[in-house]
């Protein structure tokens, strides 16, 4: 909630500065005196956590790039040299690789927070859409980063994903070759992925700046979803939320450090410690964990839909699963933001979270493996409920949540009584 | 509160899906072994790494390269011959002696010819074969992989390599046909590999007098390979303990500050 500025320059220099470039005023109004709802819970600390991780990724990445060699026959070894011979290279490498995972954990929590508390609704649609743009950029950055070590999973993951583009009718092959810079994933691909992997984080940083700008116009939402009405509803950002965010950031860093120092490779895949070999395909090609739900959606479409063959259908479903987030603010017809007051939709929301986790599980599995077995066939092979069917079920629910549940429930659900104001909610004069 | 519980459940689910990757089909799961270097405080058993080095040199090195290890690494912090007396591993006499035991191709010299000279601490372990084609040619078409990263390049790598080395005694199942040059081992994906059991009781005579049983040798070589895959493991864990301690104290202080600042604010 941006109001009139309360900043008063106190020294000669700050007064001089304020009349020329009021950047201190901007900082003060945005991060010191910014009126913030007094009832934010810990789910609102993840934005700050994300900002910290963006910085961690950029700084560790710049150091890695000083030693990394983007060459087919040297990339793998150059990373080992970083781990072994560069002073604290093992630390920087581990921070960057695990940092990507922790960045995604945080962004998923941040997004689910938005879905639960209806943060995407008016007047925060642009804020939400900028978030989805950031998310897409993060996916692209993470994907290209994973290719750089030029291990088996790097190479074959890149092959599988770029081949998806080939599914587009007519122009698919041409685009794929253009992406590769040749007739296969190779040196040209590696060079351009490195270049873009270095570039995109700065684009993300720029979009984050817009994101925060768009946040500071309407101000933060809050768990009850009622806009602040008086000064009693808000607190200045500093010191109240600097200290709360600070605490959450440190707790998150503790979990992060546990992985960086004690489990540096568990989030990765063993095959990526084998140098890329175009002649030998790994038994199971799996992407990084944070893409698994979308990978499951991609593979769930095993049937042709009219003129669209299964492969193209999978690609459309996969991209659709992300792109649908862009129009979410207009799919949800409810005027009530927070799921706290939407008892039925809230159950659908919890199912939605479970569906996303379930899709992640399917993405890690072979589609023909069984979720559970029911009996045997004539040859004694176990039969039962296959992962691909489970993925189809969950994919259906994923889309139904956006296309059926949210539009319909907004019209038919009777929300619970809401408190008159944040202050009333906090003081318990009405049930929250 | 409810959301917190969902969060914890979600994290747990993520953890599980991570583990689920490791379980692949067909092959027998490696036997779990307790390693000296396991756990947050686990360190390398120096003697075991030294014995493992001996096995590598005397057995595995005739087929497998160890490209990423330089002789100096043996004397560096965390290495088997680390010594307070020689902070610069290049001066460590044991390291120099091991290096000098190898002839390394160098050059070209002033006349343009390649020549051989004794190894230096800065050299890497030389490969047994000039190129992959030669390696395949000598091994019935199969390529013996470089061992520097083998422990990281297989899931549950240490347990896997140990089980593989000990897994040759198994009865061949009836439906498995073992072609010439193939060997049955249930821990290998598919069950058939081109490497015959490289170890046999007493194949090495340990210089420290330890009895060279199959169990002992496979534990030692794997300990050596674990070190080779992750030579900074000890430094990493030591720093991790300090960093966690620091962050815990920091978290407590910030939490106290948080309680203080919010003490009179209803929220
Ligand atoms: C680099 C990644 C990102 C950073 C650094 C970031 C940063 C922030 C910060 C600092 C806030 C305010 C504090 C908070 O509410 O947690 C915020 C709010 C928000 N973000 Fe993000 N964000 C990122 C990605 C995303 C993504 C991917 C989305 C959604 C697709 C998103 C959607 C939102 C929304 C809707 C809000 C407003 C929440 C409310 O006030 O109710 N953000 N973001």
C-alpha cells in the first residue's frame, strides 16, 4: 500500500541527494516505513528467501564461470577441477547446484501460498503474472544450467527436451535445429546454453524489480485477504518484518547448509558423474526434480486427440500447465481471496497440492511401472495400476482445478463470514 | 499451523521421491555396508585408503585409469599420506616416491621427440591404455570405465562397487546364458559384465601386514575410490559443522530479537 512518503532527509548530504535522485527516499519508503499488514504469517517470508537465493545463485555462478570451460571435451573435467583444485571450489559448486533446488523449493512454496491466499486476485494480477514470467525464466535457466556439466543426464536431458520442440507441426524441425545450432546437441548447443545461462539470471533480477514494484503499489496481501483499512491494520516493514523475514531466511539457510555440506549430491543424479556420451543412452532419462510434475504431464498424453498426435499433445499439455497460470486471475470467479473462508474449495486446493506432488512422483517413475499391483498375467508378470494412468488422472485434476473448480466454486460456494478488518481478525473480535 | 503441517508433509514427500529414483529395476540392490567415512562426522580411515591405493596400483590399474587423481593429491589435506611435516604435498617424500615409480611420457624435447621420464607429484596416474579403442580391444570390446568418479557415478556407489566385487560367487540362474568373455554378477545391471572377478583371496600382500581377505580388500579399494571421488570430504564436513553451529546461534539471537520487537504487537 503505497501512501504519501514519510521520508525526511536529516543531513546535508541526504537533502542534497533527495533533490537530485531520491533513491534513499525510495529505499526508505519501500523497505523501512512500508506499511505492511500486521497479520502476515511465515508463508509471506518466502519472497525474501527467494531474493536471497537469487543473489546466492548469481554470485556463486559468476565465480563458477571464472573456472568453467564451455567445451564439449573440457566442460566435465573443468567442473571436476573446480571441485578438486579451485580453493573452496567444492563449496561454491555445491552451493550453486543445491541452491538451484532450494530456489525451486522456495518458489513452489511461494506460488502455492499465492494460490491458497488468492494473492493473484485484483489488484495483484500483474504482480502474479510477473511471477509466472519469473518462474518460466527460472525453468529455462535451470534447464540450461543442468546441461553445462556435460554429464550423461545433461546431454540426454537436453536431447529429450529439445526434441519436444520437434513435435511442433511444420516448423518443429527447423526450430530444433536452430536451437541446437547444428544437427544434434553439440558444441554449439553448449556454447549458447552457457551464454544464456549467464544472461537469464540478470533478466530474472530485472523482472523481480518489476515484481516488487508491482507489489508496492497495492501492498502485500495477507492471510485473511482483507485489504488494510486503517493505520491500525499495518506495521512498518522495518523492524517488524525485517526481523521476521530475517529469522525465516536463517532457518531456511540451515536446511540449505545441511545439504550443501552433508548431502551435496543427493538431489542430483549419479549418471551426471559420467561424461556425456552421444553413443550410449542412459536406461532412465529423468530431468531435475523440479521439472518432474511437468515431465509427468508430458508423458501422460499417450493418445491422439483429433489431428494432434500424442507427442504434440503432450507438449501442449506440458506448456499449457504453466501457461494456464497466466490467466488464473480471471479463471477464479470468487470475490473471496483467502481459502480460509472457502471451506469446500480449500479441500480442492489441498487435493491440488497432493496432485502436484503425485505428478512429481509419476515423473520420476517409468510410466509402465506399477503404482500398486493387482494379481499377475498369464506369464506371471505383475499387473496393476500403472504410473501412466495415475499421471493421466492427476493431469486431469490439475487442469480441472483451474478450468472447473475455480470458475464454478466461485459462483456456487457460500463463503464463511469474514472479519471486518485485519485489526478485528487479529484481536479476535471475529473468527479468522 | 495446518499449513505448517502441509509444508512438512510436502518436504517429506519430496525427499521420498528423491529416494525413489535410486531404486531401478532388474538388478539386485547392493548390500548396505557401514563405512568409516559415513555420517556427518565420518572421516577416511587413512590406513584403509592406503591399502586401497595398493590394490588399485597392483590390480585395477592394469585395466582402469584414474585420470582425475594426481600423485600430489595423495599428500594433500584429507589424502592418505597427508603429513603436517610437508604442508606442500609436492615435497612429501612418500608422494615423490610413488610418483617416481611410474614412467610418464613428456615432450617434445628440443629435438622434437617425445621421451619418458619418472613421474612427478604434479603428474596424474597414467592410463593403462593409449586410447579407448585400445582399452576395448584388450577387454573383449568392453570399456573399463575410469575409476576416479565411479563411487559418485553409481547410485549408492560405495555399497554398489563393494557388492559388485564380492558378488561373483553367485550361482548362475538357469535362464541366464553366460557367453564367452562374460561373467555373471547379480549386482550389475543385466547381470552380465565383461570384467572377471578382479580380486581373489591373497591377490595382494598388504605392506602393513593386514590379511588380504576378499572382505578386507573390497572395503579398502572402495574406501580409496570414495576418497578419489570426493577428496575434500573431510574439509567439507568440518566446515559444515561450524557453519551449522554458527547459523543455529544466529537463528536463536534473531528469534530473541523477533520476540522482543513483536512483544507488544498483536498479530
Ligand atoms: C525470483 C523469484 C521471486 C522473487 C525474488 C519474489 C519476491 C517476492 C517478494 C519479496 C514478495 C513479497 C513478500 C512475499 O509475499 O513473500 C513477493 C510477493 C508475491 N509474489 Fe513473488 N517472487 C518471486 C517469484 C514469484 C513467482 C514465480 C510467483 C507466481 C507465479 C510470485 C507471485 C507473487 C505474488 C502473487 C505475491 C504477492 C503476495 C501477497 O502479497 O499476497 N512470485 N514476491
